[in-house]
């Protein structure tokens, strides 16, 4: 029997290659062992270009259209969630976040009362490789103002609903606040009212 | 830059249609080159005279699987971002059987019928008319069958998850199964050819 490779037909050689690659695969892991590299520049660019945001108008359209291709995550505690939440929202605390229930190929929309918790959760998810994570711009406050109450454009900036900062010396948090008034078209013509649960 | 390119925003919705078009043309071209523009060749599969369909499809599966596995392993691709649909166990079995009957009766499957039409086969035109009627029929019947179509939803499920096996082991087993199928297919073809010759 001739074992010299040269005498093999092309299909036989290809079969051998496939078998070799298949055998080598026994030692591999396509998910890379869970190692995710964080690229700060990429994240910063996403923030700058605001591709990490979903507006309350967009979200209300999605809810009305009955779209199911996104996961809406309410980051507030269970009591607040039970009292009111945006339709289709699921309740997950930031501590439970990557969790088993979210998949890395899903579009995830995060919201909290204002924007701080969701921004923090966004970074957390991005760092875990959940590229589809986005923030609801302005959070539940803006949802209440623009979608539920249809407040005239300039009436309630989100500052009013922020809890008073206890220690006046602590400076950091407001840096991540979204810019609320700019995004809304002044007329807000076709806003839909949407009920809660 | 790593794949999937669309998910990472390398191109937008419109550009993705151009990419899809190019991939579609390539797919059709290679189906045609494999001889799948001919209903005779395709249905020979079911009479065990020519198992090219089995061999081409299994080759495509092994090639794609090894490509995805190694690209992901080497870090050129993020497998966890690749979308795939849910498994609806019973509806998909029933759908597969319906498609199989259509394949035997009509001589084509949906993709190969388009390939055959592109090469000027009139029976493919008739087949595609049937496909269109079927699509409308399905749409009209939707309220009655929606419950069934959405039943036994197992979610997006992979073989490693379903069987609790390591990913690499499943890859190896699929390669072995494919090579075994090729060997078996050749044997069957030889036997059928002998029998034809004897008659």
C-alpha cells in the first residue's frame, strides 16, 4: 500500500486536512475563554458619536410597534419597578447585570431614574463585551416628561428630579448626564401616550 | 477589525444589502457549478444514484464550521455576537418534511430553483410560482397556525449546548460524520451503478 501523499487524490487530501483541523479543534475554544479586551478609544468614540443612545421617542415607537428585537432593562429596585415601569421592561439590578439572561448578540436598552446608573451599567456591559448595550437617553425622567406627560419642551429639565447631593464636596456624577433639551424637537408633534402596567 | 462586520458597524444597512447581493451571487454560482441547476441531478439524490447534494452540502457545512471556529479561536471574529434564530423543534421537523416532499415532487429546493431559473429552466419557473403561492397561503393561514409555528421554542440552541459537549469535540464529531457520509455515499453510488448496469 502506497502511503506517499503525492499519490492521493485531491478529495482525499482535503479530507485529511479537514480531519486534521477537526482533531486540532478538540483543543480550542472559539469563545476565547471569555477574555475580552476593552478598547477605551472605541468606547469614547461611541459616547462622542452618541451611537450608544436610544431616545424616548424611538423607544416609544418600538413599544407601540411591538418590536421584540431588543431587551429593555429597568435598573431600579423591585419596588420602584413594581410601582411603574416602561412597558416591555425587565427588572435587573446593576449587581445582577451581565447575568445569564442577557446574550452578547442582543440589543440591550438600559434605563434608570435619570442617566447615571444606566451609564455606569453601560460601561460595565461594554467591558464584558456586550456590544449591543445602549442607554435610554434621559432615563425614566425623560420618559415621564416627554412620553407620559408630554410636557412642553422647556418646562422640566431633569435637574429637578435629581436627588439632592448630600455631601456638597463630591463633584463627579453629573459628568455623565445626558443633554436633555437638545434632542427633543420643540414641537414634539406625534408623541404617543403609553400606559404603564 | 474583527467580524461580524455588520454588528461592529463597519457598514450600514444599505451597504449590507450590497454585500448580501454579492454573497448571494457567489452562492448561486457555486450551486450552479455543482450541477444543482438541474432537477434531474437533484432528484437523483432520492434514488441514491447521485449523492452530490449530500456531499456538497456537507462540504459546505464542514468548511463554514471550521472557518468560523478557527477565525473565532484566533480572535478575528466574535462568535458570541453572531445572530442565529431560535429552535422550534416540532414546527421545524414538520416544516422540514414539507420541504422534503416539495423537493422530491418539484425537483428543486428554493435556492436551487432560483439558480435553475437563472439558467433558463422553465420547470423552475413553475416551481417558483408554486413557492409564491405557498408563501401567500402561509401568510393567509397565519392566524390559524401561529400558535403551532411558535410552539416548542427552545431558544437559540447550539449542538454543544444541546448535548452538553465541548465546542471543539462537536466540531471534530461533525468532521468525522461528514467524512463517514462521503465514504458511505460513494459506496452507495457504486452499488447503484452496478445494479443499473446489471439491469
